């Protein structure tokens, strides 16, 4: 199965230089981007925020990077990603990885569905060179190109 | 070696941790099975596990589990993951 990033991460799912006042606004922006791209309904956004209220800022998995997500449910219309780079990084309350400048929204219809997308993401973000290039990517097309480039390796 | 990666929902961050833990165990030459679990199922998933990997916030909620619970701060940092794993390899 070929990974189709143009479907998983369409232009509507990418916000670059987004002004967010706090972590909640940043996560809602990632949720809204999933909604705009047709991946989820607004309820999924509320669930992403509720998960952080309940479980803490554990979704900040690396310095500056949060993966916002909730459980697979009928609030997910199709699997997808969103990509929100903040104009100014905000604190999520994580002891080691604050502040966060990139919030990646993740919506999955089931546990297996998005493995390929996650694998691409993990590979790209673990690669320091690619990660630096992603941080500077200034168009949705460039973000997709960089993520897709990693998969070919 | 059985390693369980735990995150809040078992579908996002734990999968990234699993991928990077598998790579690290491969580099260390340790045969291992790495699985994922969400926090609510972690107690069951920890049965028979040699090691639990998770984040600091969630480790606090797993304090009473019998398997060692190890905190990873940066799920993308291959060096950190390799270090915590090599510190907890089963003695042969």
C-alpha cells in the first residue's frame, strides 16, 4: 500500500506561522486543520484537548514537538494528519520538551490504519537533517515533499 | 526480551516509541518483542513484560506495576532510547 501524503496531509491540513496564545489554542488549531481537511468532526478536537486535560502533556514527545490525537472513533471520518507550526512556541507544561513550536494532529480510524503515516513521521522527525528542514518548510507542498522523501530511503 | 511502550491511547506516541525502541534493540543486538498499550490496559499488558517504556507523566500512573518502568523524555532521540534500554537489559 503506497502512502498517499497528499490525501493524509492536504493543503487544508497545514498551518504555518499560526499565532496561538497557549497550548489549548495550538491543539484546537491542529484539530480545526483536521476538520478543514475533512478528516474529523469538531468532537475529535474536543477529545484531543480533553486527553491532555486528563493525561497531561505526555504528547510532547520530543523537544518542541507535540503529537495531538484522541482515540479512534466515529468522530474520525478518514485517517489523516494536520501540521501546525506556531508563530511563537508555547508551553505545554512538559518538564523536558517545552516550548512547543510544532503540533502534529493525528486522526486514525483504527489502530492499524495509520501505521504507515506514523512510520514516515517517526523516520522524518528522528532524522536531524530532515527535522531541521521540516522546521523551515514554508509551504504545505514542501512539508509533504520532505516527509515523502524519507519514505523512499 | 519483552518491551511494552505505553502512551495515553496506545495509537500515537507509543507507536513512535516502539519504532525507535525496535531500532535501538536491533543496534544493541538484543532479540526483543516490542508492543504498545494504552494507559488503561497497561497493567494487563505489563504481565510478562521485562520493561515498560513511557513518558514521565504516565510513569507516575504506573508506579505500582511489577515490571520496571523506564521514562523516555525524547521519543525521537535514538541515543537516549539506546542508553535506557542498555541500562535495563536482562542479565544473561
